[in-house]
C-alpha cells in the first residue's frame, strides 16, 4: 500500500507536574510527548496494536519551555522498511512557533507475540522538505 506523507498534530500545556527543578519542562516529559506524537502518526497508517517504539534518534532540546506554554507536536511517518516505520517529530511553542525540539523515532510493526512482522506500507515523499527528511531517515536506518 503506497501512502503520501501526512502530518498529525497533538498539543500539550506545560503544567506544574511537567516541570524540572529549574521550573521548565522536564526533558523526560517532553520525550514522552515526543514519542506520543510519533505513535499517533504511526497509528494512523497501521494498527496501533501492532507498533512499538524501538529508538529515539538524536532528540536535542533547543530552548527552555516554561510553565503554561502550549506545545504543538507535529509527527509524520517519513520512511518505511519491511517491518519498520520511521517518524519525524517536531515541537514548537504554539504562541510564536519557536522551535523546541525535533528528531526521528523508529517503530517496528509486530505480531501479537511481539515479533517483527511486515506491514506492506510504502511511504512516498511529495515535497522537497519531505524528500530531505526521508533522506535523513534513510541514513539513520543503515
């Protein structure tokens, strides 16, 4: 099954329980939301029961995220292999589009016993941006 790249968004408000000892977004909470955004993108092209995250590639926070910030995570599946799917996720501050973090996640399509299973999906990039993301994802998958 051939699929074009489609963007999926989730939003989170940074609450008190999400903060670190510096009063900004705890990286662990940010990573959880980051993986969630990738999972949402993967779950929209295959069954959510059949995907697991196996790798977070190069997640690097670019700015502090204070209490009350609304964060928009944009996830899209950019590359597929026989059993794997690679997502690109980017997070920005909703109020000013300031870049917070971006990176790639690798998911594996599995059967009920957790063994890798072919998914039959081919992802096609249509835009120059998506072609570049797909190229970066290919490097990660080697």
